[in-house]
C-alpha cells in the first residue's frame, strides 16, 4: 500500500511541477509590464536574456474598428482606449447581430538595434491578422465585420517575423470574434524577441508535441507488429491501437503537428478529428484492460461500453454537433456543447478508472504498473478538462503522459512476459520431471504387466493343450480367444517396453549383412494382405543389384513396415512407392505416398513418442510407430527425415550404412533365411520324410526352405510332407490326414493367405492348425488379418527351436480337441437310454418275422433317431423345426410299435413354417410326456403335437392325457430345481432365445400341456 501511495504522489507531483514550470509564465504576472500607453522600450540586456519578453501592459486599443496600416491612427484618437494585455474584452463594444465584434490592438516597440524580430502567439480569440511596420506578417482566421467573410481559428499557435525600421516595430493586430463571446481578444501573453530566440522557443514546443505524438505512434506500431507475428496476444493489438490513436490525438492539439503536415483548412473538420478520436482511444484502452484482466471486467458490460463509445464517435467524429451558425455562437451555447461532450466521454473514462481501481485493489499481477498509467491518465484528463472549460494552457503535460504510459504499459507487458517466461521455465522443468516419471512408469508398468500376461498366456496354452483335461469345443474356442487377445495385449506391452527401453538407452541391435531384396519381401507380403477392394497401389522400385546393407534384419523390417503401415493408414486413394538407391556409403530408402499429407506445424513433432496429428481421423494405436522407426534408424547409424505437402502427400526417407566387401555375416543362429535366385535346388515333390504318426505339411515355393524345414521336422521324429504351391496343398489335405501345416505367406499362384482361406472351408482351427511364415513383424495390425485362417505365425528368419515349440503346442491343442470330442460323444451316448434301445431292437426283430415293410420303416426311424442323438458335428446349435419334427415322428413311431393301441398320436403341423429352434429341444419333451405321462396309465393315452401360427408368434403345443404332474413337482420344474433333464435341458435352451416363452400346465389325473411361443422372425 505504501508503495502505491508513493507512486500516486510522485506522478501527481511530476504533473504539477511540469505544469507550473511549463505554463506558469502564462498566468503569473511579472513585476514590471514593459508596455505603457501603447509604447514599449526593449533594451539589449533584455534581448540577450535567455527568456523571451512578454509584451504585457497597456496597449492602445480601438474597439469596434478593424484598422489597416494604410489608415492613420491619429484620425481615431477619440475612439482609442488603453487595454490591458493579456486580458479579455469587456465593455466598449457595439454588439451587432449582423456581424462579429471587432477591435484593433496597437503597440510600438523601440529596439536597440535594427534587425528581424518575432512574435509568438499562443492563440487569439477568434481570428486575427498581424501587421508590422505596415506589412502583413501573419494571423489565423479572417477577421471581418461581416459573418459571411468572417473565419475563426481553432486555438492555433503561430509566430510572425518583422523587420524593424529606424529601431521601431509598429505592430497592428486586427481581432474579430463571435458576437456576445466574452473570452475574446489577446488572453495570453505575447512572446517577443529576436527571430532566432522566438524560433527556438517555437521549435521547442513543436519538438515536445512531435516527441509525444510520434513516440506513441512508433511504440504502437511496434506492438502491432509483435501481435502480427503470433496473433494470439490480443492485449498487444489493443495496446498498439491505443498508442497509435493517442499519438494522433496529441498531434491534433497544442501545436497541431498533424495539421501542419496535412493542411485541413476547414475548422469543422479539425474539430471532428479532435473530438472523434477521444472515444476511440477510450475504446482501445477498455479492450486492452479487458484482455489483460478479464477477471475484473464483465464481458457484456465491455460490449455495452464499446457500443456506446462507437456511438459517441459517430456523433462527434462524423456529424459534429459543435458546428453552429457564426451569428448564433454565444458563451452559453458553447458551454452547453462542451458539457454535453464531457457527459458523453466521461462515462468511458470513469469505467476505465473503475477497472484500474479494481486491478489495484485486488493486487493483481502488475498492479503497480497499472497504477502509474491510471494516475497519469487521471492527471492528464483533469488538465484537459480544465483547459477545455477555462482555456488555461497545459503545455508539456502530454510529454509526461507519454512517458508514464510508455513506462507503465511497457513495464506491465514486460512483467507479464517475464512472469510467463518464469512460469514456462517452471512448467518445462515440471514437464521434464513428469516425462522422466512417465518413462519410469512405462518401464516399470511394462515389466509388471509382462509377468501376469505371460501367466495368462501360459495358463491358456496349458488349457488349450489339455494339460488339465480335455475341454469342450466351445470352451476351447473361448480359451483360444483369450490366448489371442492376451497375445495382442502382450504386443502392445512390447511396444511400450521398447519405447521405454529406447528412452532409457537400452535399445539393442545386431547389425549384419542384409541383402537389398529384403525390401521386396516386405512390400510383397504387405501387398498380399491388403484388401482386394483397396484403391491404393503399393509399388516397389528397387534394383536388386544394389550392394547389401549393414543393419539389423529384424529392426530394418520393423522400420520399413512402420513407414508402410503409416502410409497405408493415411492414403485412401493413390499410390505408395518404395524406392532405394546408393549415395556414397549409405543406402537411401524412400517411402512416398499420395495421401492427405502432414500439416507444416506437425512436421517437427511427427517423430515424437505418442504424438498424433490432430486432424487425423485414424486414431488407432499409441502414436509410437514413427517414434520407434526413428530411434531404430538412429541406433543403426542412419538418418530419417520427412517432407510433406498438406493435401498432396508425404515422403519418408531413411538411410542405412552399406556393408563392407570383406565383412562377413557373424550370425551363427540356426535360422531359415530367404535365398537368392542363384541358390537353386529342385526337389521331387511331394517330398516325404516318414516319421511318427504326426504329419506336418510344409508349403513353400522355395525348395531350399522345404528341404531345410523337412529335415528339421524329420530330426524331431515327425512325418514331413513338402509341396511348393497352394493348389497341391489343398489337394493333399483333402485326400490325406494332416496334423499341422507350415505355410509360407508369399507364394506364386496361391498366396499363403488364400491357402488358409481354402483350408478353413473344410477344417477349423482346432482340426487342422496352420503356422504362417512371414517377413512382417508378428505384432502388426496387418498380420492380425491372418488370424482368421492361421493359428500362429513366425517371422523370418525363423529360429528352429521356436518353430518346434510352436508345432508341439499346436499338436497338443489339436489332441486336446480330439479328446474333448470323444468325451462329448461319450456323454451323448450316455443320453440314449439302454433299455429303450434293447426294447426297440427286440420289437424290430419280432416284427421282422411277420411284416418286412414295417420292419424297414422301424429301422429307418431308429436310424433317424440315432443320427440326431449322436451327431456331434453340429457347428450351430440351431436346426430347422422340420428336422426336429422329423426326429419327434421317428421317436413316436418307435414308441407306437412298442405300445401298440395304448398310444395314440395326433399331428397338427403347418408345413409352411420355417423356423430355427435349438437342436434336441422338442424330442426330449415328447419323450418325457410318453415316459412320465402315458406309460404310467394302464390304458395308455394320447399325444398331440401342434405347430401353428398365432399372430406374430409360432405356437408349439405338446399335449398328453397322462397321469399329470403334482403342483409341487410342477413348481420345481419351472424353477429348474428338478433333476429331470428331459424337461430342464430344453427349458434352458428356449430361455436363451430372445422373446421366447415356455408355459407348463398340468393337473393330476388329467394330463399335461407344454406351450411354447416363439417369434416367427427370429432364426427363420
């Protein structure tokens, strides 16, 4: 608070001191006026003094007359009076409604030497013409006794120069003013001196205004240029406009520098500029404070004041209500106009003052600098209002205002900039800390996730292989899904771990000699798995005679895939081209696309980890692909950069060092590598290496790879069969038992991808596992499409140990599936009641002696019954209702043979109904009705089967007039609390169907009705 109080007092005192020093001589009287009775004597000492001489005293004055030098003053001796200068006109005037009031001042000055002398006039109300020794030397406006010729001035300051004659300066000043305007005449001292001294005095005042006005304008332009460079800091825009407008305002007043450079003769136009610019200054200052301190300003209020100030500008800057007929100008009229203008301008000034006060009272950032400007504006506004109402001069105050505004607002912006810079430094340091913590988090999280994920994978693998006993087929399928999802999550963890390892400097590479044709391999495989409906062409332009590279083969493939995958994601229509050429000791590889391109502002950050382009609609992934590619390239002593034109396409270029001629491949690992065309080996196919009962089919168009793989499998004891194309593989699989397939992805004629689809038409993933060998990274998104047909995939070069482990695991899964089928078969066999089979067979045997036709029909029905009961290859648990009714009829036919006349069967079935229902759902219910209902009655009974439409539903009715079900037992059946599976199993199946309804009605001694309502549209 003390600091703010000191600032206020200092600025007020500064304005007061400058005001007194700069303007005190206008209204402080000197001890001895030099003009007496219209005559002044000036000595050499007075002229040699540094100060100008004020021609104060008693001048000769001729009221109501405009005397010219040609007229003799002696003729008007009777009308001459003595008038004090400076002073206002009072009395002795004849007010004329048809013309201005006029008068003529006269003084003679005795000078010590001949020469040129000058006079400086602050301003003379309201027009003047100056004569020295009979020569007109200047003036402002046009004094006249007629309003038609009269022209007023606009508070203009001017100087005149005259030549002395016989050491005498005879000065005649004609003055005219509005009728009934009391503040007319010479109201400020006239400065006299040598021309050199007065010119210096005049130039000082001009320089003061030039510095104040041009200083504002220059700094305003600087702030506008600063705003134009980023267009984000609007406070710079409004401060720049404020400074420029303030500079123009200062150039419109006092010495009127602007009007000296741009002559505007009409006084009304000058007044428009002077009055109209003030509300614009207030408007820009209000908007500046709003952008700097929005927390202390309400947006709606700001808009209201901006509109009000705009309205004020329109009134005074365009229409100019200050314009009055010269004959009607009175003191009262001008005072009213002045007060009205102040009333329009004052609210804006008061509102700005309130904003500044709020900033200061809330002790907001930079409040002290705002206080400097606030106090300076208040002081200057006070002086301007005083000048506006009383015409007391306020010279040099605008220079103080300029310095205060410049110091205050510049310091405020610098303070804000420094504060922002310090905050930015703190945030930067905090971000560095958080970034390090993030890296540590990724590293630790990745390691922590690896352990449970590996546990899930191993447990899933153990379950798939039947380590805990065989699973049902649906259970195996779910476990496989868990395994695949966990694998994908594991690949994501690998990417995170890779990124964290790179950040920790732990990225490991194993450079060796790698042939150039590896580019063709990767491109060909990616092309093979691209959608057939894609509008993107993938091209490769690589000369296979180029020298080999010194790089890590796996990492190189990862780089190339990441760049190609990125290009495919961002190219909807067009081409993606891969080119390679030698440049000195490096291989240059380019991946170009015609996609949407990358915005220029994103190019610098495109290789940052987790960074993704904002306008990118493909938000899949973590944004690590390009970051990983760049860091692998750097680790392999290469370089990578990008060029892109938004809307046209992108080109990624990376380099790899070339291998020296004498550099040998030191990779001693057992791996299957791609062969060059010169290494040709022809085998007699199909190649067969006999071993145990596990048959492995190898499909590869490279005979060398077939032989290597077959030999590895034979050493492990497997039976290996090798073919070199997909067509032969399909033929072999159809005619021979195969336990597992190894398929190369890239083959002529039929690709490995197409081969998988062909095999899957006949065998599912549990019946015939397939391992795909690919050059692409195993955890890429494109390779996920292979999971539709492949159980697993390995990346070339394939480590034989890993290959054998994968084969062993898949064979174990297949065996577990076979065991599960056997268990399921045994369970289904157990559902066939043995005594039912024995009784039926005995009945058929007895019937065969007497009725062969019925015997054949009975055997057909029994076959139908067994086919439905024992068919474990239902891939879909839903069957057509006619198939289920056929099973019901077969069963009832057999029971009819056994029961004879004791069983009556009635059918009411709409054959046009097509509906899918759960398999083995109706027959158990019918069997339950026969066994627990009809057979309990000595006389037998009737079974009615009905399938009819009922509105939008299909109504299935099973009725028997057997012994019925007790109420308690009936409740247990509906609550699934009964052990009678003949009813509970179908009930569970129908409950799984959407909108299905099963109802059970029964009464002891009268029978049972089962009513099933199914929506006709479902499953039909």
